[in-house]
C-alpha cells in the first residue's frame, strides 16, 4: 500500500471543476461559507492552500460529493 499524498494543485482543480459543473460562482461559495471575501476560494482553486477540515466538510455538502472526491478526484 502506498502512502497517500495530497496534491494541492490537483485538489484546487477538483474544487474548480466541481464548482463549474454545478454552476456555482465563487461568490456563492464565499457566501455559503460565511467568508467576507472570495480570496480563500481562489487560493484553493490555484492550489496555493488547502481548505481546512471544516471547510472541506462544508464543500462536500455544497457539492453533494465526498471529501475524497474533492481531495483526490475520481479514481
């Protein structure tokens, strides 16, 4: 078994892909999360940072998918 490693850029691409598929705007995510700005979401999408566990959970509910799907995509 290989130790799993998260790829921030790939995770960001998955977030962006899921958001676009569901026709959700970055501003919609910011509002849903209660963020004052959209900057964190753009950082996630660019792979500059990863969402915290609570934010991953919230994204999974918003996107109606699993945290695994957000982090690593379809396998």
